[in-house]
C-alpha cells in the first residue's frame, strides 16, 4: 500500500479492536469489496468472547453462552449476511436458578414462568398476571414504537424494583421473578424497561453454547474477513485516531505506524476512543461532558477450574446454575456497590456437559463467577484475588461435594484482568450500565467525528454477543450507505 501525506500505508477502512462488533463490521465490509484492516492489541480475536487453554482444558474467558444462538434474530441476520451459518454449531442448554428452598429451570415458553409462579404463590396470582402482562407489552413496545408508547413514557426513568413493587408484595416472589442477573446490577439499579425486555427476549430465545467453545465465534468471523481479502494484525495497539478538520483520516499505532483510511471504526471503549485516542480539543464540550457522566456497568470475577470429577455424579446436572443463597441479597449488593468483595449471587458453568472436547477425557471444566466492582475499598485486587477465589470455590463445593479435592487446573480473573486483556474501561462487562438514567443514552454509531463509527457494547443496541454483532453489521451498512 502506498504512503500518503505522512502515512505509511493506506486502506479503505481501519477497524480498531477485534471484538465481535469490530470483526462483524470488518468482515461485511470486506465482503462488499472494501479494503479492510483490523488492528487488535491482544494475540487472539474476540474481546470478551475468547477462550484460553491450560493443560488440555479450554476455558471461556467471559462469555458463557449466547441467547438464541443461530435462532436469535439478530445473530442469524449477521451469520446470513456473512454466509457463515454452516461454520458454527450451537447446542441448546438450560439454566437452573437455585434458591434456599426452591430451584427453577429456564424455559423458552414465555407462559411457563408466570404459570409456575402462580402455582407457588396463589395469593399473588393477580399481581403476577398484571406484572407479566406489563412486561410483555414493554417488550413489544420497545421493539416497535418506544417514542409513542405510554408504558415506555411511564417507566423510562423507573427501576425494575419500582415496577415489581407495583404488582408483587411477597419478598420471595420478587426474588424469583428477578432471578435472571444478566444486567449485572440489583433491581433498584436496573432499568425497568431494559430488564423487562431482557426477561422476554432471553426466555423466548433460550440459551445456546457454541461447539468448540466461544472462541469458535470470533474465529469464524476472522475466516470470513480474510476470505474476502480483509487483514487482521494482532499485538497492535492503536493509541491515536488521526483527525483533520473534524474528519477521521486514519490511525497511529503504539509503535509509530500510521495508517490512512477513508473510514475508521472503533470497537474499543468509548472513553478510550474519544478522550485518549482523539482528545477533547477535537470534540464538542457537551459530548465530552456526556461521556464523563454516563454510567459504566460492573465487572466480574471468574474462577476457572479444570477438575477430575463429574459434577453430575453429585447432582449438579445443569450446564449453568445461578445460585442465590438468600432471598434478600440487598446487603450483599450494597456492600459490593461500596467496593467490598461481596457476592450477591454466583454462577456455575460446566460447558463440558455440552462439549466434552473442552477437557481431557474423564475431566470437566467448571467456571464459577460473580459480579465485582472495579475499585475495592482498602485492598487491591492482587491482595483479594486468592481469597475471593477460595470463597467462590467453597460456595460451589456446596453444590459439587468434593470439588476442591479434584482440582487439576485453577486460574482466576479480576476486573483488572478484563481491563488488561479487553481494554474495556474498568473491566465493564456490559459497556454502559442498564440503569434507569441510562435508558436510550447509549452512544450513536455515528459520532461527532465525521467518518468515525462505533461498534460493540458501548454503542447501540447494547451488550451481548448477538447484539454487538448486530452493531457491527449496522456500522458497516452505514459506511456503505445501505
């Protein structure tokens, strides 16, 4: 490639970051004939959707399943657009929610959950019907006409806790209704609208696991990119987006290479993109203020175990189990939000129930995880890491007796680990938070800088693999004018 006006090479589109959104965008543009170069600071593609290996065990670093798999409308559109449906195989799984004296299993029948709850709480039947009726209507309205919906207007600034309190009195029932933790915050910090939409969306789509582990997803996207002439460079950190007269014209890497591009797509954290790679001088003051005010989601703590025990032999037969040790975890959430290493709930994933090739014969992968704050009070994560790992293993051992005696491989990841490997600000699991104040405030994919676009969970539509893949497809189509 030729140099131009101080650049070392030039291309049509530079994509910063090989997360799912960036890879989808790059692959689609390459398929449409654009010269594309993806630059990734890590040595593998995928961002949060990566896997790593230890002594024959393959661990999924962050993403543990996909809502919908190929059956998800969003993800299906992406796979079809890239002609890679046949390159990925998904198998459906289920989740079990465990409480002190009851356990429930996920179902793709959206009538199953309210029917089950009415049987268990007959005195609350009217409230249950009313609550799930509103949840269903919110889900429909947010997809079709959010600007004109009376329900959206009523609940746009309310938390899911406030919605729950309108219809439900029993504290145990409230806990069961809100057992799905996938917005990563307590009910009083979750948007009523976003959480209601999540409950219907995830339940109806179901949970699916990709054969070969989650790394198979970005690997398929890289193959699609390269099949159409696109390029990807690993261990290449972009530290500057070149801007001239309000227009993005290329990037500069940490090693000093300058690449000219007609369009730039950022798949990295929004604050890093604008405040570090571009700088405030090139941005409207109100946009900079908005960036600083938007709320960032919590991070996570993961423990990765390679074990020589089959958890099914002691009764844990669900590929994913979400455990609540109390019906009222308010105190645990308050501690966590103050920066204490508290555990409001935790998850246990055993992906080898779905794909036995992820571990040596006769062994299993067990991943135990919980939400976590980026900043700890009075301690560092390096000091806390071992103790938090021990605590989660001890909690998991209550469901998998003998677990600690059969550990072959043990590793862990803190919020700082996720920040280091993915460059997500504060190790954020979902990008921006899904709080009431954040409703409809995710950044647009078009930015104040002309020819700079966003992909990933810091832009619309939001977090989750199918969703960020769709963001990449949308960004590509914007560039193409489709």
